[in-house]
């Protein structure tokens, strides 16, 4: 009996270790498959985020701004997934972003009548990545701290961004060529994704600093596209485009101050949970 009792914990430990290794291998395999699918099926779309600025974007005609911004939204997903290949436990927030953004993109495609079959495989793969993520249940954690300054910036952006989202959602029922392509709905989801990114960056999730850069990047990119192509449908105009760019720059600057601890205003605060001694 004594021998049996000493061997059982060892067997359980070995079994747990084997399961963790298998889980990690499955996670990395899913990551590689997702990136491989992106390279095979959406590389042309992703390229438009760069080529759309010049003569290469002329082929898009009146859809130029929409396609470029949709491509930027997809880049957020791809970069978040790619980041998981290196130290995923330090980039949990980026996995949260990938899952949230691909979910909203899928919702937008379904409501807008777009090609669901092009998004659904990525949704399934990223969903499985979340299940097999080495962080386990911590993948859904928002951490113990938050940044009041970053949350404040998200709150400031929320009203105009949501107003734009409502406007684009309304236009989806217009029946024009952009509505038929589902572009208005995708712009609606892009707006929501921007706020979601900002919220994730504001929390204490591991890797939130990287998410802050994605948040700022998406805001600055959309603002810049609107400035360069002011006559395109869904352009927010020079004033709001400039405001978006400025907001993005301030957001990432505050995030960096938070990360380096140089500003108490940008610092973290404990989340208040009922029953917690920290509340």
C-alpha cells in the first residue's frame, strides 16, 4: 500500500505534464494553421492596407477606404495571433483581442450579408486557440488593475465612435453598392473593435501594452485614410480624422507612461470587487 501511494502522485504528475505538452503543441499547431490560412486566403486583402495608398488602390474605386480599413481590422487579428508564437503567457491580452475582433467581424459579415465562409474558419481556429491557450482559464481574466487615464480616453472616444457606428449601421439598409458588399456593417464592427481594443488595453491583462499600440494604430490608420481620401464614403472628414490621429497618439503615450511608471495619473488602480479586501 505504501509503495502504491508513493507511485500514484508521480503517475498523476506525469499525466498532467503530458496533457500540458499536448495542449501546448495543439495550441501552436492551431496558431500556425491560422497564419497559414491567412497567407493563403487573405494576403491580397491585407496587402491593400499598404498598396491602397497609391496607384495600386485605384482598382478599388469607391470602395478604397472601406477595403483599406477592413484590411487594417484583419491585420489586428493576424498580428494578435502571430504574437502567440512567442511567449503566449506574456501576451494573453492579444489573444483576447484576436477572439473579440474575429467575433465582431463574423457578426458584421453575417448581418451585412457578406461571405461568411471566408470568416467562419478563422473564428473556429481562433476559438480553439483560446481553448488550448497555455494560460487556461486565465485567458478570460482582465487582471487585477486598470488604468483610469486609459479608461478615460476610451470614454472620451466612445460617444463620437458609437455615433459613427450607428450612422454606418443605418446606412447598411440603404441598398447601395456599399451596403450590398456589407461594407457599412464592417465599418460598424471596426468602430466597436476600436473601443474593445481600448478597453482591453486599459485593463491589467498580461500584454495590455501591446494592445495599446494596436488600439492607437487602428485609430491613427483610419484617421489618416479619412484625411487622404476625404471624398470616399465613410470618411469622417478632416476635423474628426485629425482628432482620431491625435487621440491615438495620446493613447499610446499614456500607455507607455503607465508601463514605465513615469506618471501616477497613467498608473494602475485595483479593480474593486465586492467582498474583496482590496475594494
